[in-house]
């Protein structure tokens, strides 16, 4: 078949970026290669990426995925391929919203550090009809938190089928999902991606977010909220912990190095928070396994700290660290770029 159905994905210009997509039918013989996929345009004035008077923006294909939704026969008319794009201005410069461009530069600069990142994406599955988390009563609340985290059974988890389907599709699409679990609030879940290189983990997270929305649309009508505090009160918010390491941290037992990395993170705490997602102050309250947004702390196995030193890292003085501050709705290009910049010269 010559005609290939290709889904172009990009991020819009909102403060919390949304995924946008449109479909192009392209005649390509045989296997599809990224070089065979043409650039495309769109109306940037409808996505906060351009003025109305001069609204053309360019979609520059940067990473190609074979869409495994096809294999899973979830939706027979879905696209053969997904292509992630950077948004460029008509003169070829990166659009102001193009946060990937900056991470690309930084990860090249610090390539020799061989940094790895693993991201834990938490989210809540919402019922489109009731606009409530799935399985929640239409009025009032389900049983208080306690049994939901890593829970088993239909009374404590909702839509396991959907999350397993998503993980399977991601893996077949080439996205390295390393785990999934039910989270502390009913209808809240998590998947982990990586560890992989800075750019790769961020690209893959955006496409995993897109695939999750797609599965939710087709299996629902459901949708996903990445709101860091979807339900106020005594309910956990959603985060996106970023685990990171450098080659040195993974291979050499060096407690001074680890302490210096943490010191740099402490010095730059305020700048990091600015890159870690909007509405995070509602989540980082100092309760519900978080440190307060205005405080910085680190600790061995401490889930109430900004930076958790995993037990194995503390024991061997090597391994990786976990930054627990990023919110579920963070733009990974911005959050990871901040970490790369802060630790790159340690
Ligand atoms: P927890 O819920 O206990 O915080 P998870 O098992 O959910 O931990 O997530 C651990 C994350 O750490 C995964 O995303 C994994 O990819 C990542 N990770 C593991 N080893 C490394 C490493 N050496 N460098 C960076 N990230 C790592
Ligand atoms: Mn986790
Ligand atoms: Mn979690
Ligand atoms: Mn974690």
C-alpha cells in the first residue's frame, strides 16, 4: 500500500502546553523513513503560536513512531505512523513555544556526561459524562485514601484494562515503559518511562501522553487529567517525579559528587520550580508525600523530601537520584533541561 496515514503531533503555545495533531495522507513506497515525511504547515494563530496577520507555522518532523494501536486492533482506522514535530517559524527559526529546541542544545553540550532520565507520570482518568474521576460517585466521595495505592480488585482500582492496554501499545510503539501502578487516589495511575537519554525520554513521554488520551477516547468516553491537584482536600495530587543519573553517578562510588549535585539543586530551587508545571503550589503543600514548594530538602528514602536518595544509592554512594518536585502537567523538555543545566558542570 502506497498511501500512508500519518499523524503529525506538536505542542501548542499555551503556558501548560497541549498536544495538537492532524492527519496527512502521504504516498510512500515501502517502509516509512523519517526523511520521507514532508514538513507541513498549520495556523499558529489558533494555537497561541502566531499572530493572526502572519499565522503560518511549520511542522518539522523530528521523531517517527510506528503506531501499535494498529497491531492491537484497538481502532482499525488509526494512523500507521505518528510523527513528533518541532514548531518552526516561516523563516526557519524555532518558534517561541519550541522547548525541545533548547533541550536539544543542552543535551548536546553535556553529551559526555551520559545522563539518563526516568520519568514517573501520574494522572487521573476522568469520565467524560460525569466529569468526575472514573468510579467516583456522582456526588460526594468514595472511601478515603488507603487501599487504592497498588490496589487489587474492582472495588479499589478502576480501568486496569485501559492502563494495561496503554502500556502494551507504548512498548510495541518503541516507548520504553518500565512499569505501571495504581496510585493513592481512586482512578489515579502511574506509568514510568526510561531510563533513557534526555531528549529521548521527553519525546517518548509526549507520545505516551498522546496514546493514553487516544486509548481513553476509544475505550470511554474518558479523558485524562494532568492537573497536579485535581481534587482539593485530603486527596493526593499528581506528580511527575524525575529520576536522573550521570555516567559518573552510576559507575563511581562518590559521595562528594552526589552531595555536590544536591547542593546545586538546592541553590537553584526557585528556578527549578518555575520549570516544573503550573498549579504545583496546590500539590506541594508539605503533606501527601511532598515537601512544601518554598522549602528544599533531601533525604535517604524520604518521600517527604524534594530530592529522595534511593536506598541503594545511599548505601553504595552511586546510582541515581529522584527529583519529586515536578508536577504531572510539566513540560518534560523544560523540566529536564533545567536539571541538565544545573548538574551538567558538577
Ligand atoms: P518510586 O515509585 O519508588 O519512586 P518507580 O519504580 O516508580 O519509583 O520509578 C523509578 C524510576 O527510576 C523509573 O522511571 C526508572 O526508569 C528510573 N531509573 C532507574 N534507574 C535509573 C538511573 N540509573 N538513572 C535514571 N533513572 C533511573
Ligand atoms: Mn513510582
Ligand atoms: Mn507515584
Ligand atoms: Mn517516585
